[in-house]
C-alpha cells in the first residue's frame, strides 16, 4: 500500500493548527507539536478575541484571503456545531485623503464581501455613542466581526486529533536549530528535528509555524526581517445597565485617523476591548513580563474619553500583554528554507494573521503537497538585500493590523 507523506508541524497556533487539519484531510500523516499547547498564554493566538474584517486597502492579497477565511469559519461552525465568529459588524473609520478607503473598495467588490461606504452624516446618525471628529468616512462590513481566539485554536486541534492527527505537547530544541536543519536533509527525502527531551523526530516535510519565536529559530533566514513586539490590550467596563457599548449596539471598529487604534464591543459579558496598534518595544515571548504599563493605560484612557465619551470614566476590568510577530513589511512568510527544501516556514502574522487561519491552512496544504511556490509577496526573496527590522510605526503600504 502507498505510504502517506509524513509531515511534522511545529506550533499549534492559528497558522499551524489549521495547516495540520487541512494536511490531515488531504491524506498526509501529520504530527503536530507544541511546547505549551494551542492558544497558550504566551502564544500570539492566545486571549479572548480577534477582529475579522476584509477591508485592507489597495493591492494586497488579504481581502481575498479574509473572504475565503470567512467562508471557512462559517463552514466549520456548522460542521462542529460551535460558534467562533461573532458577526458584530466591523466599522473602519478613515481620515486623511481617503486613499485607504477608496483603495479598499475594488478588492472588497472583487472578493464578494458585503460592505457599505458610510458618509460622516450617516456615521453620526447610526452610532451616536461614537465621536466622529477627524473621521472623513467609514467602511462598514455587516457580516464581519470578531473571532473567539484561544477557544477556536483549541477546537481546531481537538478536531485535528478526532480526524486522526497526532498531537504531542513537546518542544523542538531551538538551539542552533537553523544550522542543524540546514545539514539535515537525510537521503534528500527526510529531515530530522531535535526535541528538547534529547530525542529526535523525522518526517518528509517539517513546517515551522512558531509565531513570535520564528526569528529566534531561524536567525539567518527570518531573524533580520522579523521582530516580536510587546502589545498591550485593555478591557473597560461600561456603567451599570449601559448597553450602548455592547455587541449589537456598536460594531467592532478600527480607527485609521491617526496612529491605528482598534477595539471590540463588550461581548460574552466581558469588557469593551481597546488597543493601540503602534508597535511596542521588542519582546521575548518566553520570558517577557506581561504587566501593562502606566503610560499604556493613560494613552488608551485619553483615547477612550475622546472617541467614546460615554466611556470616559470607565474602570479598567482586565488587561493583557501579547506580542505581534512582525515582518518588516507586515506581510506573512510562507516559504521553504533556502538550504533545506523539506523545511517550510509559515509565520509573520504581523498583528493581522488570526482571521486568515483556515484560508491560510488550506493554501499552505496545497503548496506543501504540490511542492509549489507561494505568491511572491509571502516569499523570503522579497527581502533580498534588505536587513531592516520592523519599525514601531507601520510603513505606509503595509496591511495594518487586527
Ligand atoms: C494583541 C494581539 C492582537 C491581535 N489582533 C488581531 C486581530 O484582531 N485580528 C487578526 O486577524 N489577528 C490579530 N492578531 C494576530 C494574530 O493573533 C497572529 O498573527 C496569529 O495568532 C499568529 O498565529 P501563529 O500560529 O503564527 O502563532 P502562535 O499562536 O504564537 O503559535 C505558535 C506556537 O508555536 C509554539 N512554539 C513556539 N516555539 C516552539 C518550539 N520550539 N517547539 C514547539 N512549539 C513551539 C508556541 O507554543 C505557539 O503555540 C493579534 C495578535 C496580538 C498579539
């Protein structure tokens, strides 16, 4: 009988988990490893919620990918009889010259995403709890919203196991890994990874989907173009009985009038989520302390009072420190290792990767099984000759986060 190709996936977050599920369904033998488990508190896929939207500006692959992801999230909700996508609507508030808004329209139309361009008067009428000073226009996606993050990451791995995949809570030994993997093309068809317990595991293909750890694991290939940054997230409490800031009354929103801010209305009886997307300092995902800063609280409080005046004195209920796994152009990395074609690297979600999980898993599965190249925007060659690290502000053409 024909022996199926064996694929090891390292990292069971949004990228690795969905890829494992799709590869298993495509007939591969799949072993999924994670050091701490899917959606763990150190990972970028941890925490409660993530924004899912398809508005991304002009000339990018993400609107189409998000549209496919929305279909697949729905398909899996029905299949698994669980809800992960809360369709609260997403409002993108734009200022400036309106280029981002205008540039978003054609990709949204081409991808068949339902959206409305909303003028200032209409914005003020529909959402009087938002102060629209500085906002020129909005794009509203009624069927988009937010995803349950940790819960869905864990469900994906549960279903991967139920569909016959093997999951192990084990860590790959990252010490000198890139050099060791570069030498490790045994017989040209198998490669081996060292585990922290001293053992080794080999397979025909090894996919590294290690989120913010990718730069450390691949210091030569990914390191110069990658940085993990510290990001703070806050959840504020509305006044007693006040529902204007809850799901159903105000949408998920992104504010591009200044440096990018975004948030998710109160849902599941938790607070009103608010975050500043500006890249924070470099952050170690394994040992970094995860306490928010006084300056971070003051910054979001003053924004909250300005944009959502009814939340002016809202108490801070919860906070988190997470990290973005940024590439220098905010585009994902999906490529083979230049010195070992059995090794694939999938990461660089750059603060906007979670929503794409199922569509990305589907895409990576096709690429790996056909030994095909990803689109140029995802390949490492785009960095050729460049060694710039990501900045703490977004480059003008980047896809922006959330
Ligand atoms: C604060 C914040 C807000 C965000 N907001 C949004 C949003 O609104 N919308 C959106 O779409 N995206 C958002 N993102 C981005 C999105 O969450 C990430 O891009 C995505 O979750 C990345 O998934 P991943 O699988 O690449 O990484 P991870 O989830 O970090 O998974 C990597 C896994 O690898 C494992 N691992 C690492 N090293 C090893 C090793 N040596 N051996 C074994 N296992 C290992 C880890 O334990 C981890 O589970 C946000 C991210 C953050 C942090």
